[in-house]
């Protein structure tokens, strides 16, 4: 950060540091600084971490060295033991709480991002103008946003009922008995319902998965 202060023209605002978004382990820090040392003018470079896409149930990342004076004004930045780390604003939520580390297998090489966040397997369900009581709102969300996304996988979700602040959902078609349905429910359906309908605090999978074509609860 001190180098950036020296390079900033007089009168230009100096970007403020943000709170740390990604933890960089000591081993990863040493490796990154070692790699940076082979670059021209390494002291002027920051490590930029960005989410660039989705592959299956995980995000795809891009890590690159960039000159500090090319950082965007809304980049999140902080100092990690002598290394300035930059995260674009549109990646900050997706990387919040992640850790940059070395692989567990020493022979693997490279760096790994251990991220507690997962992409929504249903994609962006968007927003709806939901009306009626809580069960009606859940049913509308399922029929208008969630089931069209599940249909591409041959599945569907049905509201079994609402009790207090809990919604009971069953999954049918290709989702019944599918080992991925738990991830779909937790990361997709549950997230969508909790976000769109604040009266619901929990979503329970009431599916009899032992009756599916590929039962994993049998």
C-alpha cells in the first residue's frame, strides 16, 4: 500500500483498504511471494483473485498479478503480510470467508481456493411479486421460478406443507433418489425460499428418496 501512496498523483483520492475477504495461509503467502519475485518490479504487483465462472457445484477462479496502479476503484484490497490482495467488487460475496492455501497433496503443486460458498445449482431465480399467505407464496416460487430450472434436469419440487416457520418440500422426477438432490435442495431451493419468503426459516426435504430410480437412502 505504501508504494501506491507514493505513486498516487497529488489531488487524486487514495483508495481505502477493505477488511480481509480471503485468508491467505502462511504457506500460500510464501509461495505467492516466491512466484511474484520472478516478475519485473515485483513490489509494484498485487495478487488479484476473481470468480470467473461456474463448473458443476464449484466456482471457477482466476489468480493473476496486476500492477497496483491498475486496480479498480471499487476493488476490495488489503495487505496480507507484505502482499496486497485485490478482489473485484462483483466477486467479494462469492469469495467471502474463503482461504487461499496450498494443496493437501504436496506433489500436486499450485494453489487452491477453499471456499465455503457454492453457486446456486438452479441459477439466478430472480425476484417475484409473491402474494397470498406463506404456503401460497412458497407454491408460487416453486412453480414460477424453481421448477422451470429443475425441469431441465427432469425433476420438480412440490410443497408438502408449512408448519410454523418450516416448509416441507418433496422432490420428484429425476430429483427423487438422485444423490445431487440434497445439494440442489440446500444450495438452491432452500436459499431461494429463505431469500424470497422471510417468514420461512427452515426448508426440510420430505422426499422418500428410497423410492426413486437411483435411491441413495435405501
